[in-house]
C-alpha cells in the first residue's frame, strides 16, 4: 500500500531519503562528548533521562510525552496477552540496557526478547538481540529513530523494527535486509515460532491513543 507521507520521504515501494549523517547527529537530543563507552554510560548518575550510546555517540532524551507513553502501553497490550503462559518470549519496555555492540547500548520503547533454552534471564546482559524493537517517534527522536537507530537494529539482526508515527498514524516496519520500510496504516501482524499471530488494528490503535 502506498501512503502519503512527509516531504522528502517516499513510501510504499520506494526508499526513504533522510538528511546526511552530520545533519542527523545535529537533530539528535543533547549529547555529551565525555561519554564514549558503555562503562562510562552505565556509570552516569540517575537523572530521569534516557541515555543511549549509538555507535559511540551519547544521546540523551528527555522524559516522553503523555501520548508517547499511552502508545507504549497500547502496543504492549496484545503482546502481553498472547505471550502469557509461555517462557520462550518476553515483551518489555524501557528503561533498559540492551547492548548491541561494543559501543552501542539502546533503550527501545517496546521490545520482545527470546530466551535461549536452559538460559534464564537474570540481567540485561542475558537478553541479547531483540526479535522485535518498537520506537514511538517524537520530535526529539524522529531523525535518530529513522536513521542511526534503524541502521543499528538492522546491523544487529533485529528481526523486525517498528517505527510508530503518531502524526501520520502509521507504522514503518523494517527487517535486517530492507532498504525501504513496509508501511502499514490499516493493520500490522507479528508472529514468532508456533505462537498465535498478533494482529493490531492500527486505526483502532491510533484512535484509542489520540482521540480519547
């Protein structure tokens, strides 16, 4: 399906075009040049902000808006119901410390992890690469979520990466080998292993969050 989108982006069966790398970094939230390693990131004092390390770049994001958090809850809800009663997959939300490289630690808004047989999940180091990562766009994070973080998730082998666009009322779905996203504005489905398919009615989803 081809959906109208913001200037500079062609969706459906065409590649999205975004600013150059230096423009992307400028569009990120506040960054600190003093933090370049995961150890330094984890040593920071708690300040109520979200701290990530994206290929060595320290990104700091302020507390999310109400609609953002409402969408996090709505996205998680069907996963919680479907994944209940089994011990292979878990749906979680940030704050989290997901390490995807020696200089990369991310905090996806919502993510699903797969537990290896015989390996309990006790620490964030046990989580590994999520099978699904979801980011809800905000003015402070849109460029980063579509650029640096998208490339990081693809490179790490995250099976599906969903970008939830509240303004356009759609979800962009990326897989590791994609050069363009699959755009969904009607419904989106996710399935892993022999679990029942999770289908989300996007019209109803955005209505519940934005029109209540």
